[in-house]
C-alpha cells in the first residue's frame, strides 16, 4: 500500500511528488499521457513558487531554465501611451529571489520529473488511467488501466490527491460544485519562436488596452514570445487560428518572416473555485480545485501553493505527528487565499478587456491620475486554520533574507516548523515548550542577524513561529505568548484554530 497516490503528473502533481518523496513517503503517480506535453502552456511563476522549488531541492535546476522578469508589465492604451508600469521586480525580492519568473512549461516539467526520480519511494506510471476510486475505512482502492497493455489492476493508497486538471475525475467523484466568480471570455493564445531578423520588440510584458482589440505581448524565454488576443463579436474561432489571420492581427509589430508559429489555440478564461476540496481520504489540488484567468499569471502559482500547503500536512499525519484533523485546514486556509487572487484577476480582466470606448477613456483617465489600487500585487492571508492570531502578517509568508554567512534563511531552518526570535525571549519559554520543540523537530533560531531583528522590530514582536510552508503561524512579544503558539503545533490531539 502506498502512502499517497497522485492522479496527474503536471506541475502540481510533479511538485507534490517531489515534496512527499523528499519526506520519505511512498508515492504512486498515475498519469494517462505517455509523456510531457511538448507545447507552451503556463509561462510565469512568482517568487513564492521559486521558494517552493527551493524547498524541493530544485532551485538551481529551475533557475537554469527560467529567467527573472525584472521589468514588470506595461499597460499601453490605443494611442500608445504607457498608462502604468506594474510589478517591476528586484533581483532579490522578499522570497530571496526575483518576484517574477518566465519559463517554458515542458522544460520545467522535465526538471520536476527528473527531481522526482531522485526518490526510490516515488513510483511513476505513465499511460495509466484511474477508472474507479472506492474509499475504504483506512485506505482508498483505485482501479487503474494500463493504456498500453490494455489491462487493469487494483492499487491501494492511504490518501489520494487529484491533480487531474479542469475536468477532474476526482472532483466529480467528490461531487464538489464549482462556483463561477464572473469571468468567461475566449482569448486566442499565439506562441512564436523569433527568427534572427525579428524586429526589436519589448523585452517585457505589454498589455495593449485597446478597446478595438485588447492584446497581451509576453517575452517568455530565449526566442519564445507569446501573444494573447481577445476574441471580439463576430470573430470566427476556426479562422482566427489560421496563420494568415494570426499575422494580420499582429502586422503592426511582426511579419511572417520574423518568427515561426509554435502554437495557436483558443482558450476560454474561467474564474471558478470548487467547494469541497477534501472528502475523507480524497483531496483536490490545482486546476481541479480552482481556475483563474491569466491576468495575474497565478494559475500554476496557485496550484503549487496548494501542494506546498498539503505536503507538510500529509507528512505530519502519515508520520503520526498530527491527527487527521490537520487536513481539515487545507481547504479552509487555501480557498480564501486563492479566491482573493481570482477576484483580483477578474477585476484586472475587466479593465484590460474594456471594449466600450467611453469606458476605455474613463479607464485611461484613472490610470493617468495615479492608477487604481487593485493593481497592487496581493498578499492575502490564509483562511482559518493552523494560525495563532487573526491579523497580518500572521497567515502570510515570512521573508527569506540572505543571512550574514551568505546563505538564505531556509537553508538554515529546513522544511520544518521554525521559531525565530530574540535570544532572551526564547530563553524564557517554559520547559513544556522546549520539550514540544524537541519532539516536533522545530528549528530554533535565537538570532542576532540584523535582517531578522529588523523584521521583528518592524512588527513590534520578539519572535515568530513559521510553518514548514514558510507561512507565519504566530507572533509573540513575550515568552508566554510563544508558549501559547507552541501549544497549537500539530501534535496528535491537534484541534485547528
């Protein structure tokens, strides 16, 4: 019997396999396709996701196939005026890396699959489709068809995670309805590889906020570039994906001799979130649980936040350090968080997709007056769960500075709970707290590091308790407050707060 079966081997399933394999858990990955989808799909992830790759031991390999997006996103109106530049990012953001990165998804998936192959406890079966799932008292029975051999077999796992995409079989089995948050709009996605004679084009992302035809231009990696083009009333989808039409749409900037078309397809951008991410031993993650329009570049990011949240909780439960009640905090924490990102993406889409000339002029005037606040990148709190306190920055990620020895913070604390605080406060906690830290393998960091002391001072506290996913579990100004936070760690009699 496996500890966990993962259905789906895209970025979410592969990242989860890495995190669980690194923890020594036995994992079975079931994927119906024969190999990695070879064409572009997702192209962006943020600094928090790079930190997740770092936690999985894959940061150098991911950095080798991605590039930092340091120049942000430029919003340009129909007259060619730059209305706003959003999110130009430093090379060393709060997560110890650039805040935005661009990549080619097949290359990222290969890195993730190579990473999962490091672990003998992770088995991957391609061309295997799950056709039935039945939950028993202490495990799940899966009927799996080997699509190459045409044979079926039974496998068992203590838990099953459906990373099986927008048409998720696991979600259908759970009966989890999808709530529509208000955006359903078809867009043409058009990927090219530039030739040597290509004209000089922006090396950053551009949102062409033209009411006649909203478009997005993305500099991906190397010679790869992407256009996203909104469908307008009267458009014939079949005609739009034809090369002659594609080149006509972008003729102001490029001609057929300047690039080779890699892919052209039409997506309907959705804003959906499931209600019911877990039922017993079955769970959802990624697109099976939520779908967001791409205007914030957060689709894959949200999926990887899901699995980072879920991985350490499954590890704690399966290794007997927490009760199954810990898994109840998965949806309660993640659903409000991803909801905030989807809502902002919808609002952003409403502005980018403005096709009424009068509303577009009003939008341009607002931009020129300073820009609407909704364009700030969100940092929502997790929803209710394993948190001690109901105000930020509790429930938000703790930063990852470079410390005096030249290493990033996470290299010191590892993938576990950590307490970072002033030495005198940590020395004053109770014996019970010390014993709990020892039992739970908590990384205790009585720090004199200037960057960490500055953060504590800025927030008016003496210590912070971090979870394995780097979110802040609680803040303390006194030893007694730190004792109270420690009492909420996921021990066997855990009750979520």
